[in-house]
């Protein structure tokens, strides 16, 4: 009986304890809610959405808005500073509201104001948006707002000069150096470039030697756009005293500034002595010299223009000193292209001579120099890959390339052996390549497991890859035979390829290098082929859409929806992956010239495109 009483008392005590705890928890929840509400009320930063954005902007003469992402570290750093500034600006008469927009949620608002990074801060004055360009501190925010909220404040004039057919020629002809952008108001890339371009213009305007930047609305000034063959937006041209050059620089503020400053002055520098000439020559790069009687020789300007055209590719010099001309056994009115000293061979001259007697513009000089930009056997390196990749056929001699004193002789030994063969095949470019530095290239040719001291591989005339069977020791006759067969198309190319799938269960057909010709180049079918990378986020986003598309057109027997991992397979010429995903449409009647797909990435977008471009599929187009 006593035990039952104790048990009953214990149960009652437990129930009372639970009730008290629950009551405390409920009280805590209420307190937490109060704290949350209190915290939200304490914040002086107004949260904007698409529902209240326009109303807030229209009701206030001055408003500052931060577009942020919740995960952005810079946004988190700015948050307390922004809140302090909001607290101060709230007390002004009239108050200036500081607002914020979660750009990851309010994507329409972010797109409307071209938000491409976080945080992006915009200041709105009477509805007009301006980019914030002060310090991201409480003081900077307040200072910026104080200056721009004044009733008499007006935006400073643009540093970029607006050009029309009326002032264009005066602008480009009247400046030693200038930069001009042809743009379209609707172009997204132009909008993204605009703030960086304006900031660069401000910096370049205050240089000791100012460099003006201009812009042309190509949709309005269509005659100017046609005259300068503008085919896309934005297009930038560099001008020297009215003469047009391609702009090959970066498209960010500092990049534009640095590039344009480097473009100042003539590319060719006056050389006053032999010592000056020799000190300008680099051991492994070509050097170009112009020889003239005097500065008034009209050929000097032609040579200078050629040098400016190629200033990012080569080093240039010129001289009026007859002693320097005599030293190189040349006459005034000539151009010399010096072969880099490191790559001298007995099969080619140390310098190539061009006479300028009949030259009327820089074109022939540019052509002459570029035809001699590579020695008989040079070295394939990171800084000249783009040069070598222009040439086909191109053959590599892979080994340990070491120019240090102790190994220089061995390096030159193998290069000179290659030169003897290269001299017999002038239509083929040859280069030595360090096997460690270019191990990835060895792997591309399937030679990464060779183990031999020397390996040879070539890109054929059409870009296909031909590795030579590894040699235990150098054999000139075997190499000659290999090169000759490669030129005649009598070798089987090497293909980097995944295995051909045994089954194709998915509506999206998997293509690899070994079945590319059979699937994509099938002239009885239209093919939409996606080149993807397994790690690419955009490719993963597209995957279910692409699969839905393939399912939808499954009954179209003459239409193939395909994909290929471009990181694991060689890509057919004409189907290069320009980023991921890259999508091509290969119509049945034009397999070697596929159309690059640049449309939207919804099933409806793809369907509309396929119906418009199909050649053998969609026989009942109008019914679909």
C-alpha cells in the first residue's frame, strides 16, 4: 500500500514538472517572438520587394538601395555599417531611406538594374539610378548621400564623349590616342561595360597625357557603324591620329586604364648605338628593326604603323645611324626580322631582310614579319601557345628541355637533330616542348605512358592528332617516314574517347569521339548536340530540360538530341566547346558547318528553334 502511494505521488510530481516546463517554454517562445519583432523594429533599413519598390522610389526624392545575397561575405561585412548609416539618415529632414533587396529572391528587380555582383549599391535621385562609388563605410555612405541629396546637386558630365557623325572624325583625328566603343542601348554586355568604361574615362582624363574615351550609339549612327564594319556589341576600336586598330585589352576599369597607358607613344623605339640594338634583343623572341636615312623618309611612317599594328606581338626598333646599317650589311629603307639567338640553325639566316622600295602601306611589312614569327624549330611555351596553334601541320618533339648551363648542350643537341628534319618539311611547323611542362599535351596524344626519352607527335593539316610510336633512340629515317605519311593522310589519327555506350536507354543519345561521325555527321538526320563538362553547374541545370526536350521529340525519327562530355572526348573540327554548355545544331545538309545555338534554354525555346531550322525532321511542323 505504501509503495502504491509513493508511486502515485511520484506521478503527480512528474506531471506538475512537465506542466511548469511547458509553461516556461511557451513563455520563452513568446519572449523570442517579442525579441524578433523588437529586432526587426530596431532595424532602420527598409526591405524592398517588387511589391513596394517602385512606390518607395517614387515617394522619396532620395533613396539608397543595396542589392545583396544572403550568402555574400562582403554583404555581411557591410550590413552593420549600412544599418548605422540608415539610423543617422532616418533623422534627417527630410529623411533619406536606406533600403535593401535580396537579389537572390527578387531576381526581376536585380535584372532590371543589371545587378551582376554583390553587394551592388544604387542611389536614386528623383527616380534616376546612380552607381554608388564611395567607400563602403558608415562615413562613406553618409558623405555620399549628403552630397547627392542636396537640392542643387547635379550629376557631373560624363567623362566618356558621346560621338555622332558630326564630331566623330574630329575626335579620332584630333587625338594622338583614343578609344571608341560602338554600342546598342539594349545590349546587356554594353550595359555591363558602361560603368567600368565611364570610370576608366575619368581616370584617363586626368593623366599627364590624357587619353579620351568615346562612345557611339550604333543603332542611331548606323552609317558610322557600317563604315567601321561593326557587327556585334560592344565593339571597341583604338585610334591613333584617326587610324583604326583592334582593341585587344581587358574590359574592366583598371584593365582599360592600364592597357591604354601602355598604348601611348610609338611601338618602335629609336636606337642610337649597336649596344642599344643588342640590349633590345631577347634570347628567345624575334626582334624587328627598321633602317632609314632620316625622320622625313615617308617609309618611316609606314614602318611605324606596322609596328603599332603588331606592338603586342613583337618588339620593334628603328635607327638613322649608317654605322648600325653597315654592321648588319643592309641599306636604309629596309626592315630586318632577327631570329632569336637561342634558335639559330645552319638552315636559316640569322636575320631576314625586306626592302621597302615598293611598299605603300603597312600591310606587306605586317605580312613579312608574321611569316617569320617562328624559327625553323622553336620552343612551344606558355607565352607563345596562341602563335603556334595558328599553324597546321604542327609537330612537337617532347623531351626534358633545360636551358640551364649544365643541360643547354643536350637541349640544343635534340633541337638541332629536329632542325635537319624540319628543313626537309618547310610546310610543317616544328617545336620542341618540355615533357613535364606539357604533360597534359602528351596525354592528349596518348603518350603519357611512353617512358621514352624522346616522343614525337603532330597535329595534321586538319587538326587531327598523330602520335609516333615511341622510339628507344632517335631514328631520323623513321621520323621522316612518319612525317611524310602524316602529310599524305596515310596515318590513323589518335582519338581521346570514352567507350562507345553499349546501350542508349536515355532519350538523350550519348556521343563519344569514336561514334561522333556515325551519330552527329549522319546526313540523314538533324542533330542537336550539347557539349558539356561534368563539373559545370549550368550543364547540370540544363540536364532535366534537355531530357524533357528529347522525350518530347522522341517520335521524330530523323531528329537526334545528343550530348557529349567535351572534357573526356576529342571534339570534331567545327564543333569547338566555347564554354559550357556549348550547343550546336547540325542540320542534315550542313554537317561541317553547324549552327551554334544561342537561344533560350526552356523546352519551348528549343522546340521553336528546331521547328524553324529542321531540314528532315518535323514534317508536320504546323501541327505541333
